[in-house]
């Protein structure tokens, strides 16, 4: 279609709108359509450096097309992959890139960007080693600019990393942007962002991750990409998509993370093609109804040319298998590990004061499947306060030392859970713990508390192997908290199993210099509910709703803390691993007040 005809058509359409022959959708209709949509697109702008240097009209054509077509194409977010400019010290290139991206600002479209190796003064430096006052990237693409973009969620302290939240097909997503050389500090920031939003799927955009094989047919991992994979991506089931530029060409692959789930990964960079890419960009359509991700690659610059203007090198669309392809993904199943099904969500009791709530179940895992590897997030905090649990392996621990088990729907006494396989005579252990910066680590529960656990002891319990194995505990010792009496090397709080299969709760209160203890009777091999309830006066243990005989008679309140992690499935002594649990744990909850029995977990 030639430009004069396009302009005439636009004038005709405007006239029809004015006269009422055509009407736009009402806000109510638009809102209804948004809630009913089953697919959406994300736009990708790979390395734009050659346009900023040689011909910014091409860059402007890309962002103008997005401004004009985002609504009809249902593009919910746009990602620029770094190398905004070709020469970091050429101010006119920065002004060109700024002008092109301002088109998105003026259209109030959600988008994100990051620094590539061409965008920083010393590419060999990690983002925490740079002189921030001298970096041109931060002058033109600052955090102030980020804050004006719809959906902006936050940035790292140095301003080189950021994240945004957007919605597509009724679901919220995180678009995370990592610097070309994100430091360990920045990856910890990224982990905190993910922990803060435990149910949001994450798309990760960076400049270098995958490269392309010599024959141009396969995506291969780079050294830096392997670092990102090992440190962040494979440990976080929420990350399901990565896209990077930098390496000339295009390829994609699918890898399995620590949860056995697919991570779709692609590299795309057209800068070595005709005219530095000739305006080629990509859209990814995530289709929930068809369970697929469909990639299309095209050039808005060429789309705007008349047939007479085009040369043999001007391709409007790339149709080869590396630029127009489909990857299957059952989104409901893929996200099930961190987005419980709606019927499960409805079952979560809404108890005020809940500080952490962990259910040990995974719809994505098969019976006896090993729990995700060391350092991976395993169980999300249902209270949505960021107290998720991560796997921790010590010594010669093996993957199958901690496995998923499924409940039997036909047996009301059966429960799903995690099977911990502990043996203190062996130099190893696998357990779970909160992150070092989890909010619950600081909580001292001075207004009272209720600690609950639903557990089952293994029938092969042997005192020499399993005595004082832990169900739940708080790291740190009495000595660390300045407690002067009692066993100063004992943990600050622990729910453990004695050599006689008794449950013991031992904790250092805030207002007392020694630990206090509660004891149950000997438990059998069935599932049992354990509750410890402190109302600032008494501390009572209940087994299956029945008060035990041996409760302390001191007026104690609170739980001493030295701001260290909580652990599940193990105990510690002298700040060293002592006994890993041997049995099943189904559910644990911590509440910052005394609950009545009617409010206990069922």
C-alpha cells in the first residue's frame, strides 16, 4: 500500500468516526475485552546501535510503529536489549537514541531498557565498579526516566538494572532488565525482586546470555550466561523466558531449570545485516488458549516503504525457522509451581497475623521426584510476605535426600508433603531455609505467637540416627542473643524429636535468660498436628488439638532473634547442622498472636 493511499484512507476513517458511521469501543467494552483476552504480545528491539550512529530514521520507524500499532497488535510491553548506541562517547548518538525512545514515552507505552557493552565507558567493568557520575547511559536513561514509564517497579541502587510489572491475558508479569555485566550485588537485588513477588512469572532481558554456534543453527551458552543461569535463572522457577542480544544473528533453545520446568531462551541481534538490521524487530505472542509462544520478526522501516523504494535487500518479514517459530508451553502447568490453582488458593485459611505459611506440595512434581537443587526456591510463602523456603544441601547430600510425595485423594488420612531422609550418623543433610533477608528472620513475636506443623515420623525411626532431628528451627544460639543461663549453645528456637519420639519445643524468650521447653508424649507413625501457643503469659503445646501435660510454668513471651534464617526439616547446635528430619512435613504456619483451637490448621 502506497503512502498517498494510506493518508487518504486515514482521512476517510476519521470522517466516518466523526459522523458516527464508525464508533470506537466504549470503556466498558474495552475492559471486557481485556479481561477475556487469551493472548498478548511482547515486542523486542534488539541492538539499535547502528541506527543511532548512521540513520536514526530507522530507529524512529520502529518506535513509531509501536506507538501506532501497540493497541491493535495487543503489545503489552516492549524490551530494548542494550547497545542503544554504537560509540559511548558520541553525544549525538545518545540524543538520537533518546529521541527514538521518547516516542514510547509520549505514547505512554510500558517499556524497558538496559546497558550493553557499547553503552558503558569500560565494558570490562561490572555495574558496581563504574563511576556513575561519568556514565552517559545514566544521563539519558536514568532512573527518573524509568519512574515515568507505566509499570515501573524499581531499580538497583546503581541504576543499571530495573524491573516493571505489566498485565497480559489477565495475569501479571515481571519484566526484569539486567545490565550487560550485572554484579553479584545486582543479582541479589534481582533475587529480592523475585522474592517480593512470589506468584509473578518473570521475563528476563539482558544483553549477553546465549551465543550462536558457528553453523548459525544452535544457541549456545556463554560464560557470562552460565553465570546468570547458575546464580539466578535455574534456581527461580518464576523465570520462564530469557531474551538477549549482543551476538550477531538469532537462535533459540529450551533448557530445564532445577524444578524440571522449561525455560525458553533466545538470542536475537540483526545489526550485522543490511543497514545495521534495516529496522528488523520481533514480537513474541504468548497464547494461553493454544499453549504456545509464537515469534515473528519483521521491519516497520520496510513496511513503510513503497514497492518502488525497496531494494532486493529490503525484507519486510523473515519467515525462516529461526525468525518465525512456535514453542509449545502449557502456561497453567508451567506456572503451577508458584501459582497454586484457584481451588487451592480458596482453601488457604485467612488468619490475621500470619507471618509465614508453607504448604509442601507441588502440582508440577511427580511422586518421589527430587526437590529442586541446592539454593533453589522450593516452597513459596502463602502469606505473600517474602518468606519463601530454599533448599540447602550440606556435605555429601544427594538430590533424592529430599523428595515430593503426593496425598491419596481416596484416603482422608493421607497428605501431600516433602519426604526428608535424615541420618545423623552420615556427614550430610538436605533441608529448607528462608533467605538471609526474609522479613520473618527479625520477628520477635512479642505480642504472642502460634507455631503449627503437620508432620509424620518415619516408621524406621532409630534413636542413634534420628534423635533430636529438627522439624522447624531458628538459626542462632542463646549465646549469640546474649542469653546468660541455660544451654547457651542451643538454638534460639527449635521444634525437634527426642530419642523417645517425643516432640520438644525449646525456645529462648525475649524476656527470659534461659530457654523454656514443652514436651509431648511418644508419637506414632500417623500424621499429627503440632501447635505451640504463647499468649504472653503461658506457652502451651497441643498435639492434634489436645493439650500436653508437660508445659513450662514461666511467664515468658516472644522469641529471641539475631536476624538469621529459619530452617525446616533440620536442627542445629552450636550453629552447626545437628539432625535432619526423617519423615514427612506437609504444612507449617507461624502467626504473631495466640490462636484459638478452632483456628488451627486442619
